[in-house]
C-alpha cells in the first residue's frame, strides 16, 4: 500500500531542502506544488480581489487530484505543503483580507471537506520551523521565481498565521527546526530520518 509524508511549514523554513534529502534517503517520489497554480501567483498578487478564490481553488483541487493519482499507483511519495495549510492559512488569509467573498469561501470550504474525505490519510506530518528573520534572509538569498511577490507585510502575516495554525493542529506532527538541525547535510538528514521519521512509516 502506498505511503506518503506531508512536509509543512512557513515560507523558507527548509521544506524543499528537507523533501529532497528525504526523497534521496527513502526513495519516495516528490509531489511538488501544482505547476498551474504556481503560474497564477503573478495574477494573484497583482489583482488579489480578482484572482484569490480561483488560485486557492486551483491549489486545492490540483493537489488533491495529484495525491489521489499518485496514491493509486502504489508509489510512496512526499507532499510539499499540506491541504490543511492551503485551507487554514492561505485561503483563510485571503478571505479575512476581504479578497474572497463569503459565497466563494463557502464553496472552497465545501470542496475542501469533500476532497479530503476521499483522500488517503498521510502516514506522518513534518513541520519545518525557523525564525521570521532567518526566513527573510533566506528568501533574499535564494532565486525562486515567485519570491518576488512576497512583500514584508504579507510574509509577516503568513508567518504569524503559521504559528497559530501549528498550535491548533489536531493531528500529530514531527517538529523540526532548521536552526537546530542543518539538514542540508546528508548526515544530519539521515539521522533525523532514522530517529524521528522512519518509525512512522
């Protein structure tokens, strides 16, 4: 039976690096963020009132479909960012910022409940953490195309929402701090996998 890990955490917390290392160690495939949804980020940040609902639905539906498709193949895989984050952090942020109407928020919420009820449950959640200041330095020092859309105010708000979400999350999570454990090192990543992750699979 297919197994899968979900790696969560705020922007620049070390998710992508950890996912790559875990994939190398475990042999699990990587399920990245949906390409089509990522391609819409320019529209989202230039006209959020026009695009917020559409983009959030695209992330939700495409990611759910990709999880379902990969799971049916029997392959083991790692998901970059959870559906719960999409709903309870990002969609909630745009809704509470008045970029998503009450009606579309209800449509999104209904879609989230229906889709997640049909999907297999992850074998484990991993939460990557670092400080806000370190995250900002990492963003400035890397070269991801969509980072240019993230203004300081947006980053601060999302970072705070992550803290609230993590504390309220009702499922068990493995918490890792990239300031304490530098998983850019394969030796460190292997140690974390053997000691904290492997037994969950």
